């Protein structure tokens, strides 16, 4: 049985959310998606022991500007892969924390990459990045192809954050809105681990 530990929020809440397909919001308009992870502003972070980590899928595609983007171009770095969408309220709430953790850790070999899923159009994702001053690239994944590649790790709805270690293995998964401290703690922990 895999070894892992859960940081913050009750496990039961995560299980209920996973079984129910997560939250819907009655306030969404203009045919926007409403299926997102809502854990009352407190996300759940699961960290996997080094001996029980699975290799992350190979991911390639284009960024929101149509340029080629692959995870392999960040080989040797800790990659924080955040699945988000502009129509997702918790994604909007956590965006400043993610950008700040990226700013505070990139000098230690950490690369953030977004995955913009199920947008009405690429322009919505571009507007989100501009509004929230996101400096890291994001895949355009309107068909949720990348999300499906990561489904075995629990990626079904945003926001979900996957932390990939320097060997390309999945070291942690955050479900729901991540706080600055919660995410920074795990990212620094993974970044400090030996590359063996």
C-alpha cells in the first residue's frame, strides 16, 4: 500500500468531494462550466513518500499563445502543475498565492506550469493570466486531454495542483484551493530532496 500523508482539511471531505464530483455554483453564467473543487477555501494536500511515487505522464501541447510547450523542457526541475480555469472561483482565489510561491521558489529550480481546462475560448484564459499577473506558462487544454492523462492521480476538476519532483515523479497532489503557506511548505520540501 502506498505511503503518503495528508496535509490540512479532513480526509472525509476530500472523499466526499471525489465521490460527488465536487461542487457546483449557481452563480455561473454564459454557459460557463460550474464543476470545480470547493472545499470551503481549505485545500487538501497529499504528499507521497519517495519510494511510492509514480512517473508523471509525458505532456506536450501549446500554450495560450499557440506556442509549443512540453513538460520535458523543464527536466531536472521541480514542476508545479496547476489545473485551472477562468470560470472557477477557487482558481481565481488561489492565483495570487501560486504566483507568489513561484516567485519565491524559482531560484531554487522550481517551475510552475498551468493547465487551462474547459474554457469557452482561449481568450478567457489569456484574460485570466493578465488579470492575475501570472508569469509562468499555461497549456491550453480546452478538451481536457492533459487532465485525462493525469486522471489516475485525481485530476478531474479544477483547481488541482500536482507537484512533480526532479526525477519526473508525482510527489504531491493538492485538491482544492491552495494557500501560500500550504503550497510553499511542500514545494520547498520537494525541492530540497536529493535527486536520487
